[in-house]
């Protein structure tokens, strides 16, 4: 009984000491926090800028497609190869080097249908498709290349693009214009707020390009040969760059 009476006071004393230590720790932390106030950040101005440069294309990319059908895959492939050889010969006569001619997306697929009487899928024949792609620095040849394809077995124009081979110079100019625009806007905003821009604190570059413009074909494309090459307008390409900036602001004395 004597032991039980002495344990209770000791336990109470230990709990009181622990609570006091926690309280002292919280008070000390509060004092330390109060002694280290946060440093105020300098006022800043956020501005975005954009630059665009119009560039004349210097290369044309033409794609003409062929689709041939036959009872067997071998016959369909033979007919497709014959048309392709005729197209390649006509393109070479325009002065296009073999290095600038490429065959794309060659495929052979069965022509299937569901037969109600047989209650199953049957194959009626095979279809072979492919695309001949031609690139040239002579933009005026875009129309004759299309006509060469359509006159020798191609039955669709799969693509027509006018592109810029070297975009670096135009991109640099667009970036310069974007940063200049951002700085001009920041200066205007700073003066309106009664101060001035002190320094650039952050610059992010968000580069993006619009899709390459399609050449505008001024006449409807037909499988038959035309009397004159299809007139094509190459237009211009737009290279765009956007930037985000953050500038330190100071009030004018």
C-alpha cells in the first residue's frame, strides 16, 4: 500500500514537467518566429509578348496517290506498279532528281463484304494503295508535278505544301520581336503606375508554329489530263514565337 501511494505523485509530477517543456518549446518557437520576419518581395510586372514573321516558302512538297483494285493481290500490285513507274518517268522528265522522289504508305488490303446467303465475310478482291512524294525547290513545278501524276494513273492529290527549308533566321527575328514587345509593354505599364522598370527577372520562351499552309489549287483536280498545268499559289508561311517576362518595378523618386 505504501508503494502505490508514492507512484501516483511521481507520475503526476512527470506529466506536469512534460507539459511545461512543451509549453516552453512553443513559446520559444513563437519568439524565434517573431524575431525573423519574412523579407518583402520587390514589386514586379508580368508581361507576355509575341512575335510573328512572314516568310516566303522556298520548297514545294507534292503527294499524289494511287489506288488500284483487282481480283488478286498480285494483279492489283502489278497494276499499281505500272502506274507508279509511269508517274515516276513523267516526274523525272520535269528535271526532278531521284533523291527528291519517295514512295510512301504502300499497302495491300482485301476488299471484304458480308454475304447474307453464306452468312460470312467474303473477299471480292484486293486493293493496293501508295503515295508518291516529290520535293522541289522550283515552286513553279508544283502544278506540272500534279498534272504528271494525274495524267499517268494517280487518282488523288494526297498533299500539297509549301515549306521553308531554313527557319532559323526567321525564328530569331520572331523571338527578338516578341521580347521587344514585352519590354515595351512593361515600360508603358511601369510609367502608368508611377515608376520604371529596373531589370528583367524572368524570361520564358514558348515557341510554336502554325501548320504549313496548303497551296491553293485554282482549279478542280480531275483524273483526266488538263490542257494546262494547274495554277498554284504558294502564299507565305507564318513563324510565331511567344514569351513570358517578369520585370522588377521601382517607383520614381
